[in-house]
C-alpha cells in the first residue's frame, strides 16, 4: 500500500513544462550595439532550417535570420524580441556573444552577468568584440559558412587551437574578471573583404576595453599566459631576409624577488622550434645560431615593450599581480595597484632552434 | 495411510476400466488363469507381443516370483499396494496377477517416444558442442553425466504437481556445491504446491527469491555443457521431466550476459564481446529515454553539429518526442511478437515488411524522425544480444518505464529511474546470494569471470559467491610448473 501511495503521488505531481527542441527559437549568436548611454540594441541570430531535398542538402540547408530589439537591459530587450518571435526564444544553444567597439568601451559586465546567471547557457560561450555594428554582421550570410554563428565559433575555435588567440570564453573572462591581480581579454574581430577576421586581442580593464593588441602582439601575449605547442612566428633578419619558425612550443615561468618594499618580477620564457621557411640562400648551423639570437632579442624586446604599455595603461591582462599574490603573504590589492606601473619586470628569453627543416 | 483409504485392486480395475484405453487380457500360465492389464496408450504393444507373451508361455509354475525370475526384464516389482499399482500402470507398466488375487507383478513396458538430441536453438554457438536438452529427463541427466563422469555427481529426485506428477531432479557435485544451496533448492521445490507443472520455467518462477521482480534470478539454459560447467563451479542444477531447459543457480546479474561461447573463444575476444554486450544492454534501456528527455527538456545538451540533423528530421513531425518514441517502440514490439508467433517462413516476411516497409514509410510519411528510427532499431537489436532469452525480455520491458519518467521529468527522471533500478537490483538475491555480486558486494576476485573473462590459467578458484567447500579448481603453482611449452 505504501509503495502504491508513492507511485500515486509521483504520478499526480505536476509535470515540468516541456521545451521541445523543434518548437523553440534557439539563439545561436547575440550581438550588442551601443545606441546611447541608456539604451542598447541587441540582435539575435537564429537558425532557419530549410526542408529542402533532404538528405543530400545537408549543411547548406541551414541559414540564419535575425531579430532585433532595443532597450535598457537585456531582459527588457528580450521581451521586445519575444513579441516579434513566432516560437519561444531559448538561450540554450548560444555559442557567441558579440559586443561592438563602443559597448566594450562602456563596460560589458552587466550583460555578461545575465548570461552567466542563466543555467541553460554554457560556460564555454565565446565572448568577442567586433569593430563595427554587430547587427550588420549577424544579418549577413557569408559565403564560407551561411550560418553566421557557426562561422564565428569555428573561426574563434580554430584560432585558439592553432594560432595566436589565447584560450578565451565566458568562463575564462569571468575568472580573470573576478580574480584579483588580473584583467580579462577577449578576441577582437573585424570584417575584411566579405569575411570575418581575427584582428588581435581586446584588453579590458575590469569590464571596459582599454586597448587592442595586434595579431602579432597577441601571439607574444599568448606565450606569456599559456604554454602551447604549435605556434608559428616570423622574424625578419638583416638584408631583407625572413625566417619562419614552426612548431614553436613555449613555456613561461614567473619568479619574484622581494628584496625591497617593491617586488621585482622576472619572466623566464623558454621556446623551442625549427626553421621552416627561410628566404636567404643557405641555412647552416651558423645561420641557425644567428636566427636563434635574433629571435631571442626580438622576443625580449617585444615582451618588454608590451609590458611597459600595460603598465602605462595600468592594466594587467598577463596577471602579474596574480603571480605576486600567490607568492606573497598578506598581499594587498590596493597597494599593488599603486605599485604596478613602476614594478620592474625582467624578461629572459631562451630559445632553441632544433633544426633547419627537412630538405633534399 | 489407513486401511480404509487403501485402494483395493478390484476397485482400481473398475476405475481404470472407465477409460477405454485400459486393456485387460486373460492369459494362462501353468494352467492357471492369470490376467494381464495395461494402458494401451502407454505400454509398448510390440514389447508385449514379442517379449512378454512368449516368455510367459515358457513359465510352468503359476507363481509370481517364478514368473519374475523367468521374465527377461529388470525393474519388475511384486506388490499388493494399490497406489503403487496405479502409479506404475500410469507410467506404462504391465500388471500381471492371478485372477482374483491381490498380489501383482509389474513389468515395465513403457513406449519411449522421445525426439532426437538437436542443436541448441536459443543459445546457439558457432563453435563448441551442439547438443541441447530434450524433453526426456533420463536423456538430459545422461547428457550431464557424460560430461561429469565422477561419483560426486549426486541427484535428488522429487515429484512436483498434484496432477502432473512431474519428476524433478536436483543435480549437484558433492563437496563442491555448498550444502546450503542444495538444501535451499530442495526445500523450495518440495514446498511447491501447484497442480500442474508443464515446464521448468514454472518451477523457475515459483522458486525465485523475489517473484515480484521482472529480473530472472535463476539461469535457464538448454545447453548441457553450460549446466556441467555451472555444476563444476559449485552451482546447483534442476531438471524437470518434460522440459528441455535446465535451471541453474545461484547466479548473478552479470552471468545473464555471458554466453557460453565466451569460453570457446580466446579470452581477449570474449572479454571485448562481453563488454560490448553489457554496453548494448545499457544502450537498449536508456537510448530512447535519453532521446526523449533531451529533445523535450534539455536542448542545451545537443551537440552543435547534431542540432540541425535532429531539428530537420523532426520538423515535419506533428507529435512530441514521447508519442513518436512510443509509437516506434510499440511497432518494434509488435514486429517481434508477430515474428515469434508466426512460422519461420512467414516470420521472415514479417521482418522485411516491418523493417523496410513500415520503417521507411513512417519516416517518409512524417510520422517519425529517421534519427529516432535508427535509435529504436539499434536498441531493439541491442536487446537481442543477450544470451539468456528471459533477461532480453526484461530489458525490452524496462525501456517503457524509463520512457515515461523521461517524459515526466527529463534526465532527472531517468536518474531517479536508475536509482530505483539499482536499489531493486542490490536488494535482489539468487538462492539467498547477492544478485549484483561482484559489483556489490565488491569481490575483486570474482571479476575474473564476469564483465570480462580472464584466461583459464587465472581461473584457479571457484566464484566466492558459491561459498563452495572446495574453492580451488586446480593448484595454480603446480599447473605452472607442469606446463611445458618449448620456447
């Protein structure tokens, strides 16, 4: 009888409202544009599935459509969008959130927060800054991949995995945002000739964008924040000669000297790779040594300049403050912020060119 | 039995004569009138005419004991007990008595009509022995004894069923099987109070530890080799006259998924196959339920690349996923049931009609999505990989409660279902031994022949589940020393 009661109770409980996947409007990408201080415009990109010839059509039968709304907050905009949508709008498949340049300059944490609090949104959503109007971008059907959100996710994913973008998603952004002694960064995209291009890295101070690193700089930046295996780097030698270093693997080690009141940071960067392309004539051991030396010099110079720039802007995307914090008892954030612009940073780069590539 | 209840021979005769197949034949032995009586439908007529009647003619003294000595038969009985006479007549014996006397000689003349030993059909194996039990218990015991020619093989015979009087034999290896298991089995079978036992599956259901459970708790097999192997592990087997399947126990849940083939191929291969089989069972139970749960509640779990395939295949379908899934699942069950009921040749047609025509048509008509069709077909296929037929049925039925909870509460429902299922399985026992062993209670040593099968050289002990008095199958060290393979 007891068992029967339990079954009975279970069956009479109200059911959870269903959200059947093909009856939803699944947002794949959202873009935020700045209108004025109080208002912003949001554009969502939803996929449209064409019941085409079926089997053979495959991927091509998915395109995207957009819905836009203007309002003060994300929730406000949502209700406007709901009034334009034939089906229930659902955040669960959101993959990319875009901010235009102006919105990024004015702070994005309020918007990110609404996504962060939504349990259906994954932590691996890509947040990005786009140089122009995000609405224009999302309305486009680009030839490489007609579904724009898919294009953008694949673009960012590919560049993080193989190229100069450091790992970046909502989780990383929020971690760096909330962690003391660290500032976040996001990929910066631009449009070029009917295609979208990764144009470097947007560096944030708290949640406001303050500077943009070029693609080359963001590669060097990537060396400092994470270790990776398959980088490519081009250096120019004297006499108009160029060499490309392939398979560059790097590892950065931070150390701290606390002799005086002010800490002194040393960055030891180890890189290893081989020369794959060389525009000069012969590539012998002597030449390799020379390339090695130039590479070391160039990296040291570039890293030092980059850190100086960061210090001038009083922004710390590398997380030097965090490195100091983990090595100091009773670390004080305020004091660090005061010290940061003048902290001496030593950069030691050790490179190793393993061989000059394989040729006949 | 008091004298009053005792059946007298004349009363017995009278009652027998109500049935037309009872035959009474007067014969003269040594000049005295005797009568020969038997059931024509049970006794072998040729034995009577060829062996019994000529022998009787040679007997000179009209004395039953002399006749018994003269007859070329063993197992003859002289009795005055009416109930023994009744029982024997009904087993195909001939009765012979001096007209009017109570004393009666019973001569066995049973007509044996048994089919040949055939290839196992339910538990077919590509390699290995190809013998299956038949309906005759003598033959079945013979098949087992041939595989275990040791005097330790003991047999307890019982009779079950007030109408069927089915002969039941409990078979075990003395000193290897735990006495407790044998006694439990004996106790449970002799406690059965039922009029008609047709098959060992009746007994199987009646002696199970928990008859409310959908899970079978004793293995039923038609393979004598499997029974012999089980006996040598320390299990107890039960054979029932008239049934071509034997029951063995105690057993575990995992054992239901080990085919006897597994011992015939090399251990790597059979381990892989066993793991595949277990995974396919999990797939069979959960795949459709997960499909329904994810499509109804958890769109965020669908991988990006799969989303368009899923949505496109579902776009034209007017039903929610649960209706679609139930429709397909029931279709598959219908096909299976129709295939099982129909003769083999028509059954094949049903397979084609169901598989190709209904499947394709349902997708083209927009009643089901092709993704679900694949999932349902695969999970039906997966449920047929179970070597023991009964557990396959259990698994197919289990899918439906999981579908329902998936619709009610999504993945949370499925996990509640898994919880309930696990609690149930952990509570189950087989002849009082834990059903989920070696997973729970954890017995690392018993894993050697459960989810995977290790080589025979590592199977030196019997499963600890059996609590056998002789746990060593062979002495491992000696076996290693003796092994002489030239390198």
